[in-house]
C-alpha cells in the first residue's frame, strides 16, 4: 500500500505492507482504518481529489470493494490536488 500527497502526511507513512486473511480491497481498507483510525474509503468516496490505483489502474472504489487482491498487489491512494503559487 502506498500513499502519496497529503494522505501520506496524515497517516505519517508513505508505504505499508498488509497481510490479509481475506484478501479483498474492503478488507485492506478496514485494516488501514483499524491501524490508523482513518477511513480511506469514506475519504476517497467523499472527495474526488483522491484516486485509488490497483497495480497502476485507476478504479472506482465504490464499485470495487469486493475485488480480490492477489499476493503482491500494489494499491496506491493519491491526492491529485497540489497547492502552490505562481
């Protein structure tokens, strides 16, 4: 699991590895919530500036929570909005 942008700062990490007894996207998101107390699923669903990639492919989280994750699957949560000035 990789986090980029502000989400990495919020969770205080940019990379984590999870071993799941139920290797689904929903199980992974629940594990993140348990570990960090932060609901990534709700964040992504409520805020279009976040995207989720599974092995580099953008997914609609609300439609793929039951997706099975194979061993070695790379999941990224990315904040697509960046600040800055001219």
